[in-house]
């Protein structure tokens, strides 16, 4: 079986690539094993997104971070499984909140079954992740629970929106830090921790994960505007049409010049027709907000690369640097 995320590090050291591929294959096997339930419907629903695939960014990062210690420890694979189970659980809940009909190219669980089944399946995956984490020790258990709290806080903050006088851009970045980057940081931390890496390395890879996580999501903000469906598989303007305020949109709204004001009005209007969405995308792509968003992304990418280069020299360090390059490359 080909490892789902092998393409993200296709230029990695061959020995490291082989180690990561083998690790990801074990993660896939373990995922299918631990979501098994005594109830057939729950097993089917839990396996729904597992078998839909994905980049497996979080387990990949856990496995890369483990290279700074002993990556052959059995706990490393379970750490990678924990973070992916947690991520998958949030997707089940997200689809209910967003009323999403499709996830990873397949019908979402709430569409295929019901909202109730989707919510309970997400809860079940959180429970399975917690059970695995308990076997990794007290520190891992505390880390998992605190990460779970940050995920919820990020979702609540996004739902509630900025408070009075809060900068919407700063609010957006804080949401990304909690809702996305917290689990990516935990992925790196758990991988290194379970591999027995030195404490300074554990802290450094966790900081890398936090910064990289924000950069990864900011690149998604840009991809929503810039994507070519044939090349990326993503439909451009999906977030725009759903009224999700990504970084470029927030930067347009922050502008006070006539062009920004008019564009903001268009972006906040009815984009349900293909013609209206196409016009909004055309104008947004030509607006200076796109370059401003790229500059923000570059700041995070540069910081992530700086952290990676502070780690012990070797293939794992180069792999982390390659991940920062990937974030930039995916935005074209």
C-alpha cells in the first residue's frame, strides 16, 4: 500500500522516506483496528472517513518528529494514530455544523446517515483517541486533553466572531492557532516525546508544528481564491460562497479605499450564482489583499523554517524544511 502522505516529502532522504512510508502503513492498519466497534453501524460510520483517505499531515509530522529519537518505538505509531483520530473526530462534528454534503470526495457521514450518527461517531473517535492516549502516559494524556480544549475554544471563537474592538485579522489568526495549529503542534510533540527525543527537541518541534499549522491553514485561505479545479481538485471560491471570512477577505474589508469598499460589498453579497462568484474571484485575485495575504503567509513559513533549521542536522530536519517549501508551493 502506498503511504497517503508520501508525496508531501517526495524529495526526502530515501531511507527516511522508506521509514515514513512504513510508519504510515502501520498507522493505516492501526486506525482500522481501533475504530472497530461491537455495533456494525458505528464501525461502518467510523471507518467512513478513515477509508476516504487524506494527506495524513498530522501522523506524518508525528513520524518525522520521532526521527529525532527512536522512531521504532511502538508508542510512536499509537501517537500518530491518536492525532489522526482526533482530527477525524473534528471533521465529523464540522460537517454537522457546516451541513456539508461531501467530505474527501465522498458523501459526508451526516448526509449518508444522520446528524445524530455523525455526532456520535465523532464522539466515539474522541473516546478511542483518549483510550490510546492513556496508554502513552500521564504527560500524553494531559497534552491530549489540553489540545482538545483548544480545538473547542477555536471553534467557539470562530462561531462567535470577534468581540467589540477586536481586530478581525488578529481574531482569525488566533482561531487558526487553536482550531488547526494546536493539533499539528501536538502531533509533532507527541511523536518526538514517544520516541524519547531530548526535551529541547520536543519543545522545538512542537513550536514548529504550531507555526507550520497556521501557515498551512493560511495557504488554504489563498488556495480557495487561486485554485484551479483541474490541478488542485478544489473548487475555487467555496469559502467565499459559504460566507467564510478567509484572510484575503478580511484584508479587503480592512481597506478604506473606494476599490476595497466596493469589493467588500461584492464579497459580502449574494454569491450563489456562478457568474457572481466568478466576478468576485476575478476582482479578489487582482486586489492587493492577495499580495498582503501572501506576505503574511511568508512570515509564518520563514519562522517555521527558522525553527526547523535550529534542530539537529540530518534528514528529519531537512524533511521539516521541505514541508515549509510545500506550503508555499501549494499556493502557486
